C-alpha cells in the first residue's frame, strides 16, 4: 500500500528507510514515523517517540499513525490466522520493494 500510495501521489520515498535507520525514507517526518512504529510494535520509549512525532508532524499525525498501525495489525492477524497465502500477482508487484527492505528474509511456509 505504501508503494502504491507513493507512486500514485508522485511522492519520493526510499523504502530502505523503513528497515534501516541509517537511510532517510525521504518522507516528511519519516524517521519519526518509523521510530513510532518500532516503539509500538517492538517496545521502547513510546512516550518519547510520540512527543517527537507530534512535534514534527502534529497531534493528528500521531492519531493517524496509530490508526494505520492498528489497521495493518488487524489485517495481518486475520490473513495469518486464516492461512491466507500472498497471491502471485502481489508477489510479482512487490518483488523490488521486498528486496529493497529485506522482507523476503521473513518468508516462511
């Protein structure tokens, strides 16, 4: 979805910044967003990253980011819980990005 959104809005994005803190994702507030996501999903200084995100993008962005995280978590849990495989078309469309961010290392059957 991020790839498609970036392409549809002609917004520059370096997807490697999603998984590597040494790379600027090129999105305004991108590093703060990644920090917020990491703290929510993996634990950490949630209060600190929330304040940093709010200072960078505003209070509404914190609420929006939390909503996006919750939605993706819900979709992933449903897909995994039902054993839904990733379609061949999705695999083909996302091949470059999966390689850039190293997602294929998480592949399992």
